C-alpha cells in the first residue's frame, strides 16, 4: 500500500472533510484543487483542467 492518496475536489465540502479524516490518521493527501488550500498534512497542487500534465506529475506519488 502507498503512503499517500490523491484527493480531487479537495476544497469542496466532501474533499475538505476527507482531508481532515486522512490527516487524523496520518495519511499524506495530495490534493488537486483550482485554488490554494489552508490545510495541514496535505500537499496542495493547484491546477486547472488545462494543466493536466502538471496534475499528472504531482499525482504520480499516490
């Protein structure tokens, strides 16, 4: 099993709660979002739909 998971829609209601859940369990979350995040224990990747290469590079670790 890998040490991290990808979370898309990380700034929305479900994504925000999922980030918190993962952080409490010590799981590294790589969060794909269109805007910056204020979350601990996460790595935010800001990328729009036109930046698929950037998102793909960031999500390779998951």
